[in-house]
C-alpha cells in the first residue's frame, strides 16, 4: 500500500463523514500557464469550500504522496520547473527519487483511493487520442476509471481527442457517463458533441443514488459525470477544430509522443485561440468543482 499523507483537515472530514472533493494537479503544473495556474488552484479549492465540502488537492512533494496539499506545496507544484507528470505508472518513480509530481486524473484516483476519497473534479479527462489506431495513445485515465470506485466530475473529454472511441472504451470498461442536465457528452470547449451520454441526471442526489447503487453492487468501476461548460464561455466549434488540427500537425512534425502529447496540444490551442481556450478552461473548472462539491454533499448525507 502506498503511504499517503492525508492533511489533518481532510482526515478529520473523512473521519466524521463530512464531504471531501479531490482535485488533480497536472492541470496546474502542466495544463495551464503561470501564474494563472496557481490562482486557479486556489480558486478551485475556494469553490469547493463555498459548496460545503473540504478540498483535497493531490500531488507528490519531494517523494511524499499527499492528499490535501497546503499553500506552499501548491505553489511548489505550480511554479517549479521539472515537476513530473504522474499517471499511475509514474508515482513510484517520483516517490523513489524524492521528486515533485503533479498527478493526472489517473494518478489522482490512485492516491485518493489510498486516502479514502471517492470524488474528484477536473477539467477534462484524458481519452483515446486521434490516430490511436496507429499510435495506441490511450490515456491511463480510462484504465483507472475502469478500476476505481470513484466519481469523476468533468466537462467531458477534450476536443483534441477521438471522442467516439473514448466513449467506446468507457463502455467496454463499464463506466457510465452521467450527463449533468444534458443528453450529450460535453466536449470541454462546447456543450454539444452529438454523442449521447449513458443517462441524463438532474441533481446531485440523482448522481449519489447511482454511485451508491454501483458501489453496493460491488462493481469495481467509476462513474463519469459530464458537466456542460457554463453558457457564454464556450468556443466556436470550427475555430477549435482548426486549432486542434494545427496542433496535431505540429505535434507530429516535432515527433511529440507519450505523456508530452496532451500538454503540447493544450499549449498550442491556447496560443492559437489567443488565450480564449484558457479562459474557457478556467470557467469550466470552477463549474465542475462546484458540481462536485454538490455531489459530495449529497453523498455524505
Ligand atoms: N485536460 C485538461 N487539462 C489537463 C489535462 C486534461 O484540460 O491538464 C490533464 C489531466 O490531468 C489528465 C491528463 O488526467 O491531462 C491526461 O494526460 P494523458 O493524455 O497523458 O493521459
Ligand atoms: Mn497518452
């Protein structure tokens, strides 16, 4: 079992059955530009608190996995170079070498499970990359969702991915996608993908009931909640598609592969949209954190 340091506040909340919401840190270290990334990290925690839950941002500090980073630790992950992007496979490396690590959705799920937290908010999950039939680039987020009893609240999967194939893998893995007051999978920059969710949910109680039923059944998989980005913050689909196509071509030209692909594409799209994608990203992150808090409160009651 991995030794996870759970902060006093998070531990107290878990022990007394109060709601906790996990937050990942890769989006802070590798997904957003400085110094906005640190502001966002604090803002997401504040949103969770306003929603009546305790935030537990996850990361690895000098080799120590932590559930519930403090302000200094958040700053270190946001502002330091050379932070390792940690999916499940990378955690042991960061621990053994006493490194700083930012956890992806997959890495965060591993550490939250060790710490006893069952709900996580993020922006968009990783998924099947376009061209995966050639590259086999499929995010470990999907594998971890398939084997962790947790709720992941997100704005769907990002338009940089192959969304239909991502849905197919989730179906194979036994992970339902609950559409938050929507019938369609959100695509991060847009609320409509034309792709159906498994079921529509109208409330946090609704989500909590499905999760309890899944866990009571002993199913090992997680649940995904897809929350449409807030109105007025979405980007025009055609502009996104152009930016994605250019970013993908750029990645190929430069021979970028593996864990570097997602951060590269996000950076290229931010540049191509003049930072509009970053603004959209922030809006939906807050929105997702708020919905996750609501669900955590429903789960705890
Ligand atoms: N989506 C974003 N920003 C991000 C990520 C996803 O909008 O920074 C990060 C998440 O941490 C996610 C990870 O878990 O990218 C997936 O990376 P990969 O495709 O290498 O598994
Ligand atoms: Mn990958």
